[in-house]
C-alpha cells in the first residue's frame, strides 16, 4: 500500500460560521451563516486557470490563505476578492506548500467594506481533538464536519495529523476550519490526504480520499510575524 497527497485544486463545496451580526435574512435562522463574512476569494494576476482560491479575514486588514493558493507572490500579485470586488494586497509573510502552507496578506483597511472593518476573527487557543465538531467556510456557504483521529492517517504522512472527514463536501485549499461551538478559527485548509491501494489478485490500483489536512491554529499563531495584531 502506498500513500499519496493530492492537492485539491478543483472547486468543491466549502463552508463556515462565526459569532457576528447577520449579513442576510437566512442568518437569523442559522447563526453559523454569519461566519461567511470572514470568507474571501484569492485571485492571482492573471486569474488562475483552476478558478478562485479561498482565504479568511483575521482583522485589521489582514487575510490568511494557503501558500499554494497565493503562489509565488512576487509573480502572482494576489488580490483579495470580496463580493466580486478585488483589493490589492501587500505580502506580510509567505510560506510554501512544502513547508508551512500559509501566506498572510494585508489590504488597506480603509478600502474594505464596513461590515469587515470592525471585526476581529479569534484564533482558537485549544488544540483540535478527535471527534470535535467543526465548520468549514467559503463565501458560497458552510459545511459541517469533524476532526478525525491522527491514528486514522497513514503513518507515512502523519505529519499532516490535523485533519477532517467529509472530503467531498467541505472547503478546499485556503478555506477556514472553525470550532463549531466556540466559533474561533481552528485552521486553514491545505490539502487532501489520499491512499492508493493495489489489489494483489488483479494488480488494479485504486485511490481513495480519506481526509483533508488543515494547518492548525497553533501554527498560524507562530507564523504571523511578531508584533502583528488584529
């Protein structure tokens, strides 16, 4: 049995929620929908062929996404897109897909919609635990999932141990993972974890997605440059 990591570049469903004021009438019925205000799209210049990426607003003009979504920023010149409006960014810190899969971007806070300017998105203090209920969020909506046990992940890729189930229905790279109860940011989605198995009798191989890895809040805290507040 061999294990492979497959980067999720195609759009799937995605999703999240937060403790904010309702942004539309539906949020009065489902308070989780309020977390969508933090979800944005990330556009490269020119736009990436696989479609818009995702990111999450932290506060004070700071946005976080997966590093591979923004790409090599000196070349891609990423923009934050909110409700179809693009905003130019400055790079606060850039990671890499092979290392820490995070990039932090800033936008002049005065340019942002009023509904974002006063918001602060709390980052979770406690580590994720197996079975914990979570939400994933993108601008289009939210999806519900749960944290899986690290023991469910093949040992060869267990460095990607913070992961959720429901691969096909949750947010893709750069989307946010939120604690369903505390509404704090638990992580940023990074990649799929897949297994490839070969049948002994037929020699036929089959690849199956088993989880989605997210960069956890503890890594996000360590990645954001010292002195950066939001």
